C-alpha cells in the first residue's frame, strides 16, 4: 500500500511562467541558424554611396567634352559632364579646356585640379579616363575632328541626352560635345543633381601648387586680422574695364571715360552696342541695379553696415579700371585691405601670374575660408563660392548680397550724413552684415524693429497687447511672419470670437524658432520644411500642430501652411521686410496663419494677387478720366507690380482735378508719347504705404518717367505739410486726399491736382502751359510694322499702324479743346468729350487687350516674376 504524503493543489488556475524581457537573452546563434539559408541565397549589394563594390555596369561608350570660358564656367561644364556620363552609364574622358581669346589661359585640367583625386573620388559612380583608348581612336583615324560632334542647345533637359545622345553613343562608342557650356538644364532629377554635387564639392580639388599657395595666403590673412580674432571678410569686386564697358553705365570720368568705354565695347563686342535701333539708357540701368559697384561704393556700403576701419578685407578681383584713382577711397576706409598680390611675393606668384584661371583659383580658395563673403555683381564666381561655402559650413556661411537698386537711391544723395539712413543699413530690409568680431547672438527688441514700418502698425499693436511680446524678450534666431495692415481681418468680431489666450496662440504661430532669410525660402525642397513655432513651447499644441510647413510656391517666395484642416490656415509670403542678421528675419505674409481649433480668418476674403490698376480706378468712380487715359495710352502695361519686386505707388488725379486744369494747360493737345510721360510721372516704382510717405527719408523721388530719361529728371518732391502728404513737381503743388487702394505691392492715392512735370510745362502768371520747344524726354526705338510691340509701346489696336480710330477721336478732342475760349466752358467741354467718347474707345481697348493675349497687368506681373532673380538677401 502506498501512502501519498504530498499535498494536492486545490486551485485550477494554470501556472504562468514569466518570459524574459526582450533583448535580455543571447539568442544570436538561433537567429543565425534560421537566416543562414536566406543569407546564402541573397545577391543584393550594399548601399554605400549608392553603388556596389562589385563595380559599375559595362560602359555604353566614351564622352569627350570641351569646356569653354573661364575657371568657373569650365567648372560648370565639368560637373554637368559628370552628371551626364553617370546618367548615360558612359565613360567620361578628362575634359579638355578650350583656349579662349579673352581668357588666354592654356592651362589643362591637371594644371588646375588634382586629376588623380578626381578619378578616385568618382570611381564608384562614374568611370573617368585620362584619354580615349587607342582601339577606339583607330576607328576615327586617331583624329578627334572625325568624331561625331553633338551641337546641343543650351539648358537642354536630361531627357534629351537619353533620347538623342544615348543611341548615338551606343552606335559610335565615342561622341564629342563642343561647346559644352551651360548645355544641361538646372532642373534635373535627384540622381543627376547628386552627381553634380559630388563632382563640385567632393571630386574637384585644386592642384597641389594652387592649394599650397592658397593655404599660405589664408594663414597670412588671419595673421593680419588680429583685431577680429583672425576673422576676415572677402569681397569679390567686378570693376574691370571690360565689365564696366559691357554694363554701359556712366561714372564720373567724363568724355575720356566715354571714349575709353566705346573703344572697349567695339574691341570686345564689335557692333553689339551700336546696332540700329538699340537705345542705351545708363540712368535706367543704374536704377535697376545693373551697374557694377565701384570700390568707393563698396567701401561706403560696408562702413554703413558697421564694419570699422580695422576690419581685414581680402579683395578678389581682376585689374580694376583706373585703379590708381578708384582704389584710393576704399583703401582710406579700409587700410587693412589685402589682395593676393600684396599677400604673396613676386616669386610666389610667378608660376601663376600669366594664367588667369590659376589666379582666379587662388582668389576662390582664400574667399572660401573667409568669415563673410561679399558679392557685388553676380556671375559664376560668387554663385559657386556661395554654394561651396554653404556645403563646407553646413549652411551657416555668411554671404552679403546687396540690393543695388536701393543702394542707387541712397548713393544719389550727396547730402547724406553719417547719422542718416545710409549709416542705418543694419536695420534695413536690404543687405546686412555684422561688424567683426562677431558678437554672441542676443535677444532683439522686436517692437523697436516693427516700429520703423507703419504698414505693420496693426500687427505690432497686437503683439504689444499680448503676452507674446514678453515671451520674445531674450530670444534670438527667429523669423517673424508679420501681417500688413491691409491684410489683417477687418471685422473686430473675429478677434472677439476668441479669448485673449486664443489670440496669443495665433500670434505665437507667427513666430518661427528659426532664422529664415529670403534665400533660404527660395531653396526649400519640393516637400517643404517643417518649422517649429512659438506655439509649440506652450505645451498646448497637440501632435505636430505647433509647427508650420513652409513650401516654395511658384513666383511667390513661399507658402506657409498650418496642419489645420481649413483654408484660413494658409498664407503666402509677400516679401522680406527687414532683418537683424542671424537674429531676426521679418517677412510679410498676406493673412493670419491659424493653428488647429482657431478659425479667426476663415471668413475673411483676401484680395487677388494680381492688381488691375485701371479697374481699381474705375471701381473708385471718381477717376474716370485717369482710368481712360491709362487704358488708351498703354502705360498701364508698364506697371510691374510684383510681390517679390519693389512694387509701385500711383498718384491718381480725380476727375475734379482734371476739370480744374487751367484753360491754357494744353495737356490734352500733347502727342500721345508725351501724354504717356505725364502718366508715368504719376508713378513711383516702389511700394509706399501712406505711413511711409509721411516719414519718407529722401523727399526727392524718381518716377517711372525718370527711368526713360536720366537720373535727376522727372522727379517728385514729397514732404509732410500741415498734416498731409504734399507733392511738389516744380510747377504744381498737390496733396494726397485719400487712399484709394493699399495692398502690398500696390498703393494708389488720390491727389488734388494733376501732376505736371517742370520738364514739359512752365508756370506763367495766368496759366500753366506746355513747353512747345521741349523735345520728347526719351528717344524711343522706332517700330517696324512687322515687329512685335515692345514693353514701352501701346497694344496693337491702340497704335497708328493697327487702328487710328482712337487717334481720330483724340484729334477731335484736341480740336474742340483748342477752339474753346472761355476757361469754364473749356473745362466742361473736355469732361463732356471724355464721357461721350468713352463708349467708342472701350471696344478698341478690349480689342487691343485681346490681341495681346490676356489681361495686361497679369502679363506684366508674370514677366516681372520671371525677370526678378533675387532682390536683397543675406544668404545664410
């Protein structure tokens, strides 16, 4: 008999065995045993550099290119050649440098670049060989001129190379492309762009002689920068004789300068500038910011930005035009200025001095290592350098790119003083710099910055009345999205609908915790960039709703989108207002950006982006005469109101102002082209809200008419008098009576009188009369019947050759006006004729607009958007 002495469990609950925590037990052998078969069968390759250690696929053939131009144009060709060879799976032959009659540099690839490094760095992506193999050249009799040469159009898309070049490459096994400058579009898929960047930033390394001397010069430059802890700025100055000649700008050299420039243009560009019908307007070129800055102007700009006379500057340039005169003031302002010629001895420069590309490579290398880089004219050199510096310094390189349109206005005032606007450039919306040595970033007084811009007064008041103003104290590296007065919600109930805390959160949504300059916005990726806002710091933002998505949007700088699901949460960046470099960037947006849950702006209707000036005047009902004259003259076509440009300000006389003209003013009897000048005289080619006009710094303002004559003519004197804005033409004194339209970038104001320019009218005791002997203010190029209308001409239906009904009507009006003897009757007759003839003119005007292909204002805005390449920016 067995006796069981144990206990019998009475519970029926199964026992739970605790499993070890994930990762706490060594089981790698079991994993290896399970995966071994799959690993043996796997034939995949690594992902390093996007290529396999097993080597590249079999080549489709050899590509031989001839790189023409100077150092950096050749560099563009090399990068494009690498990208095309990689895309077509071809073998690239080391590019040949074409000898140019201007550059006169016989240097080869290996004289300027480290050829061995170039080949090795690209070995996993593109095959590169020093020369075409003999067995290939035998097919062409060892003569490259027998090789098929592709003549490719500039900026061809990469798809063209696949469709047209690749089949010929496979057939011939060797092709030649000459010339090759700018033969690939910048718009290319990422795989092509990657190869371009790989070639530019990694594979292209200057040869040892150039690199060695460059390192020596950088060390010497830092030794001369002891006052700024070894930091120096580099200036790329383009004021060589050929650059000055090509610009067609006029400086202070008088007749001697004119003769020298004409001779240089004839030698360098035979006949290009003397073609029949070509009109050169140096004043317009200067106002448009196209004139090369002189050494004097560069010095004024840098001193105005706060750089002291103990700042060390490296000057990269060719032979300065009239250097013995032009360099003196720059050296007086910056006595520590150096060049490669002053840093290096004659013996050190001897191997390079007769080779322009090698000398440019030395300049390039010293500029790369500067603390700040200043570009004055544009071109391949600064474009490559800015990109290279951003790559080397992870996007934190300092670049100063001045807005030369604004500088032209500042430099046109010889009475400017050290305490004036020029010496306050650091608070301007144009170019900026921080004096060396660079201070540690500190908080910015946002209220003080906004106080300088009256059109942001409403937004500034909102900030000041909220807790956000205190939260901004002490913060730095911010971007403020400010809403101009005209874009704020009009209804106060929209603000009352939310509590004070809600409104504060909306304002916090307009503070980006990252410094974004306009250049940063234009380089945004297609997918946009998520930027954290001050709202995120409150802890009340769910998920990622404390950030905004900033994306590029066609001609506009950018669109800022909230993750909120309603339309009111998006806004478009209108332009840059001002910046405190790397501390505060103020951008104007066209409406409030609302975080999730707050829809303050949903009921607001924003004005359309395009502005039809004529329609604005017609809708205002008191400007029928001005609107009719604008339509009939075609001048409205020239109003290039662009969000990213300077904008326009229009002074529109009321119908009463036209009716109040003296009987002898003879305005209506002027020829059509001179009437157009009077209309242009009513327009400033910059956007000025009323507050800006009231506090304008330079009272003498050029008009649109100035651009077609010369600087100093057809200007308006704008001042504040008796509580109003007064406008003096030298013949007429008028005042602004009200604001008709104010939406950045267009402002339209009603004025009490017709603005008559003193260049065309004179004042007598009894009346203002037209100056009969005065010639037309600008010689416009003649148009042939078969030529297309220029931007300065009227639409076809309004020109003599296309239809003269409007001129017949105008002649009738002139005859009627001339026959009038009594002033009162004359004024009523002119007004009555305008009203009677308006129905007859409208069909012709519509025909003209239709033949031109759409609304005039929209076309002009589109043309300006394509034309504008930058504006002022501090690229960072």
